[in-house]
C-alpha cells in the first residue's frame, strides 16, 4: 500500500512537471530530480522524528534536505520551470552540505556515517549531464571531508566533541569500551579506512562517468543518424 502511494505521488508530480515542449534531456532531468526529491524527503522522516523526540530539536541535515526537496518540487511541479544546470548544481551542492552536517551529527553520536550520500550526488550529476567541473568539485569536497574525518578519528582534535556538546546530547551509542566516545583509532587504522573509502568513492565516479559518457555518445550517434536520414529524405523528395 505504501509503495502504491509513493508511486502515485511520483507519477502525479512528474505528469505536472513535464510539458509537450520539453526536450528529452529536460524530461530526464525532471523525472530524476523529482524521484530523488520525493525519495529523499520520505527517507529522512524516521530519523527526523526520532532525533526531534529524543533531543528536542530537529537535525540540521534533515531540515536542509527537506527545504531543498520542497523547493525542487515547487519549482518543477507548481511553477513548471525548467531543470537548468544552475538548479541542478545548487541542488546537489545543498545536498552535499546537508550530507556533511548529517555525517558530523552522526559521528558525534558514534552513529553510522552518511557520507555515502556523496555517491548518489555524483551519480545524479553525471547522469543528468551537468558540467564536469561541478562533479569534480563534489568529488574533491567529499575526499577532503573523508580526510578530515580520518584525521579527527586518529588525533581527536575535538571536532566531534564540540558538536556533541553544542547539540546538547545526553548520551551516545555504546559501541565500544573507551571512556570517551567517539573512540580514538590508531593512525594506521584510520589511514587504511580512509584509503578504502576514497577508493570506493573514486571507483564509483570512474565507472559512472564511463557509463554516462557511453550513453551520451550513443545518444549523439542516434541523433546524428536521424538528422542524416532527414536530410536524405528531403534530398530525395526534390527528385519526385
């Protein structure tokens, strides 16, 4: 029943956003942005409610995600604007900032990290044929964040603790035996974890970029064939 409701909601929003004058690229962009917005908005609700009831304040990351998703749906479905490069760029950058806040809040509670959300951001940018420099900015931003987290975990400069105190949290998830959480890790362990995370992230970027480039090349080849066929048909009609 829940799936049917989500499917109907997505179909309704997509039908309202797409018009007859939209190009195939615009249709693809609108569909993917609407799907990502609705799925993201629904997925953040459980953590939003739990943290709100537990700590008496909404998590910053969930608020940013909710505002960005609502803006996308309003712009595409109500105002019927185009899914421009600037809209996609600003949306993905806002998502990246929200992921940083969410990761920081989760790590301050010794919870599960949310940095893998960067993988979705990069994939969306590549599939929607956005300028490659924007994707490279996000990849660099994520790599620097992973390095920062690895340094904090091994050296404990106090970034996690300051967020813990600022958010007025009263407990943390007990997942290890150290006195102060999050637990300090060995430098070698932090470096090994960092290398694995960066390798997985960059591998996804390379594979998705290759796939997106192949799809774009095939699309351009098909469009060129159609244009050539039209020219041949026009030339032959002159001899009739």
